[in-house]
């Protein structure tokens, strides 16, 4: 039977789209499933404010009457305007190792992109930088994280077969927690605090951190502006992410750097206990037991911590401000028994970010790639 491509147009089909990833990787020890409810919200035009600046379409591939693949096509109009490009994105992509399925899936999304006047297509990318991005190309024997994509080794082989090539790579590191803060960081931190009039803020609850939630995302817009594919988050998107992520925070692992004179935000470091095993146990469901696994992991003494959002405002970069983050967080990690931190993806071209790990024992254990393809005009 030939492959049939169907556009997702109903909530029932959307659930099939989301659940296919979980079904395809059932029993895989390295895959970390997301939460079905959260991904359905991300893909819902009525709930995700990213649709104000994005056009999107979802396709399912059927073979022999069964779902055999999925893919999203996305045009982020704001990103294209920012970077002066005419690019579509493919994302939320999964498929069985079958040439016919892959050809049909990518053929459908490429046709959709050409019809919208796009000249190139790249991915895997999401609606925003807060979504998963980058196809795993190294580290297939390493467990994933909540913030990343895990995929089978045949994925990159398949997309390269149909004409996609490298556009950008990300590297991921295990960063081993030292017994104490490196002497150089302590020294630099004290110098920076005095020179620029900075202080560290810590929090005990959501009420205390809420006044800083919006400034963190506004600082993220400024800090991440030069990074691959980034487009600034709107106020509605910021509200969306605040509601999604503030309840998940572990407050001892949140560090903000502000100016003493006016409490204006200068930098931020947000990490969490690694939730990979808890998400594997939840199997995509918050209820009935998923929330218990996640809550237990959030309150645990973790062996692994995940570095999620770290940034310093451009005018304070390359001045040693990030030493203040290390000086505060290393003792926190040691106090809970953490052995190493997962860096999560860092652009291979972002030398400044990777240089900050030079004083730590580290292991480059995963790499992922954004692929790109020029779109030919239909004749």
C-alpha cells in the first residue's frame, strides 16, 4: 500500500500526531517523552501566542493503515523579517525508517513551503527558541533531557538522503561539579561585584520571583538576539511561558544578578534537577501519576542538574559577570549531591559560551544539527 499523507485538522488527529513520538520510542532507554498535554497546547492555534507571528501546518503519514510519520511545517514571519530570509521550518518530526514515508512527509511540507514563497527550509526547529530544535547526530547512547530532541540514528541518514545538508550544529556537555568554586571565579566575582555595583538575588517562593519573571524574558530577548534563528518573544509569548514555567522552578537553583542601585536585572541562571527519568515514568501523562514522579524529582537531591536558561545582558558580557552565577550555584549543586550538569545545546560557533567551561572537567557527549535545503520552484 502506498503512503498516504493527511493534514491534521481535528483534536483527535492532533492527539495522534503528539502520541506518535511516544509510541515510536516505546521501550527506548534514551528517549525522554514530553507531556502530551503540553505539546498539544504548543500546537494549538487558540492557545499558543506564537501563532500570531507563525503560520503552521501538521501532516501525518499513514502506511498500511497505521501512522508511520509526522511533521510540522512552520513559517516564523518575525524570524524571517529579523534575519532577512525566506525560510520555512520543519519540526516535530518523527518517522519509521522507510524511504517512501520520508519522501512523502518531506515532500508535503516542502510543497507547502514553496506555495508560501519560501526559498529554503531548515530544521528541526520549533515556533520559538523555547521549543525543541536540532536533530541528534552524536550521542545516541546518551539519555536525553526535557529540553532536547532524541531521535534514532537513521534520522540524519534519511534527511541527508533527500538532499538536506548542515546549516548549524549544537554541542552538549556533561560539566562535572567541582568540590569548590574555582579560585579564579571567586576572585573575578568579587572584582565584578564591586566594579559594576552588582548583587545576587535568591528566592524562596513564586511571589518573590514574579516581579522578575518578565525582566528575565526581556533580558533573554536581548541576550539571545544574535543566536541562530532567534526572534524576540512578544509580551503575550512571555506571559505564556511565565505561566508554563514559573510553577516548575526550584528556587534554590535560580540565581539573578541585579544592579545594587536600582535592582535592574543584569544576568540570570536557571537550572533544575534532571527530570528525564521522571518523564520516562510518566510516559507522556501528567495524570494520574505523572505529576507525582515530576514533583518527587523536582524536590529530590539530584545526581544530575540541567542548565536551562543562562544569560547576561550584552553590555555586561565578557566582563566576568557569569563568574557570579558559578560562585552562587556551585555550592548549591554540591549541597544537593549533584555530580554533573547537562549543559543542553550550545551553538558550536558560540565560543564565548563554551569557553566558560574551560575551568571545569567536561565531556562533550552529544551533538545535534539543523539541516537546510534549498527549495526548487515548481514547474
